[in-house]
């Protein structure tokens, strides 16, 4: 089990390239650039460093990442269709703003953009009281770890990969 001190976690966050951290926070902070799971209140590098991050063995956190949880509330950007109103409109689109490409060479969709199902979740109770922080190995960090991502709620299981280009051909 990988254990890092709070100071090592803060150091890892501080060593994150500013453009990568900025893009990550834009996605998670409330506002026009937010996507997926979002914080209730705007966060900064300083506020992330103030959180007490506790090592948590999330069963859906894939190696070699390690996961931590901190008391930073937000709203999940994912919900079960069974929790949505029957008249909720959903649609398929390229995942992660079209930047997510399927890399599994065994998939018939390898090289295609990944697909996500999107809908208005404002009527779904999906508030969470914690945020997950994922760190992974880094060759150029003094702590040996690098910031990978963070999001309100738990890691989610791996959805089946569906190529957007294959869907549009159908």
C-alpha cells in the first residue's frame, strides 16, 4: 500500500504543470467550462492543498494510480438511467469534448473517439460529500508521484467502449 504524507501530496499538487491543473480545475469548478462531476464551490491549488487527503483503496481505481478522498463536496456527473425522469432527453456524443480516443488494440473501435450518453441531471439527487484525488507514478516529480485527476465522488467502473464513428455510420 502506497502511503504519502499530507506534505508529499501538497508537493505533488504544487508540482503539477500549471496548464494541466488549470484545465482540470476548469472542468471541475462550477461554470461554463465544467464537465462531469463538479465542485459546489470554486477550488484553487491553495484550497486543494488545504484539504486533508486520506488514502482510500477505491475498488475501481486502476493500477498504477493511487486514490485519496478529501472532504470536498460536489455533484456527480454520472447517474443511473433508472434515477432519471422518464421524459429526460439524453443523447450520444463524443466523450470528453471529443478528445478521448479508444486505444484498446483488441477493440473493433480502436482509434475512434469514445462515446458518452449525456442528459440534464439537474433533477437527479447526486450530491456527494467527498472528492477523489488520483495520483500516479512520475519520472520527473521529486515525490515520485504526479497529479492525474480529481473529481467529486468515487471512481466509476469502466464503461464498454463504443466508437462514436461507428454509431454515426449506423
